[in-house]
């Protein structure tokens, strides 16, 4: 009886050892199979992306990330999913993927690129500065993140350039509204719009006109001292511009008349010199 109990013990022990090895073996095979699936999904995503099937490509990149989220390739798969959507202008999907990436991988080494691509997705949706204000604001906000947090990155130069273009767009919007309010004789609203250009977008191409418009508005409503103040500022910064001439002509009503006379005299003198030169050649 005792021998039988020992026999049963050794059989059970052998079974446990066998099962343990089998489970270990199965676990190893399964793990290798998982890595293989990840590589295969990523490869399929790249092939689909090259073929232009971006929706399937994004699906495969997402699959590669989900299969093995602990792998180093998971974050790269997430970026590639967003990039796939971006290449065919699926901006909403790309933005959603990029925002998710920022939440899931907040310390990733390529976060500068992610913010840059996010800004580009918003920037490329700008069609009309009078309608697409939210896209403009979101684009500028994310470009500023790139400049502030990743100033030495390869994306910083283009981010700065894009911000300058965005400021031109925002200034154009303010100028459009300012002119509209001026035509409607809504003087305070017009002044506020032109002042915003001077205060926030003074490096744009609209700064000169904004100063002239402020001269024009204040002169029109009888605030001559204020008009002169802006005229002096315009003259100090842009004395040779047409907007300075326009402002100057408001204060000197004979300016335009004298300007035309000078131009007429110049043309007459020039014609006389040409005629004299021709006689010398005869």
C-alpha cells in the first residue's frame, strides 16, 4: 500500500512537471507569435501607406500598437497611424490620433514632431480668415508649443515662419472688420480693430495701413490731436509709404493738388530732355 502511494505521488509529480514545461513552452511560442504579428501588422501598414490605402494603413498601425503596447515600436505605430490619415487630408482623424498620442506618451522623444504635425493639420484647414478662426487659433497655439518647448528642433524654423503667416491672416481679418465698421460709421468698433493690429500684429504688412486708418478715423470724428499722434507715428516708421502720404494729405488739403502739379512738371521736363536728346542724334 505504501509503495502504491509513492507510485501515485511520483506520477502526479511527473504530470505537474510535464504540464509546467508544456505551459512554459506554449507561453514562449505565444510570445514569439505576438512579436511576429506586430511586425507583420506594421509591415502591412507600410505597404498600404505606399499604395495610398491610408485607411487600411492606419488600421494596421493601430493594430500593431494594440497587439504589443509595451513594445518600443508601439509609439512609432501610433505616429504612423496619424501620419497616414494626414497624407490624404483626413485631418479630423489625424488630429484625434495625435491628441491621443500626447495623452498616452507625454514624455516621448518625438513629441516635438507630434505637436508640429498637429499644428500643420489645423493650418492646412485654413481657407478663409473670416470663417476658419478656430483652425487659425489652434494652429498658432501648437506652433507656439513647438517654439517654446522645442526651439532647437528641425521644426522650429518652419513653425516660426507659419506663425508669421498666421499673424498676417489674423491681421487681415481685423483690417477687414475695421474697414467695414468705418464704412458703417461705427467709429469705436473701427478704432478697436485697427488698434488690435498695432498692438498684436505690428510686424505684419497691415501695420502701416492700420496707422493710417487710425489717423483717418480720429480726423473724421474731430479728434485732431489723436490723429496727429498716429500720423507722427506713421511718419516715424513709414515716411516713404503711400499710407503716410494719404495721412499727410488729410491735414494739408492742397497736398494732392501740389503733388499732381509736381508730377505734371516732372513729366513735362522729362519730355523736353528726351526731345533735346533726340535732336542731338539727328
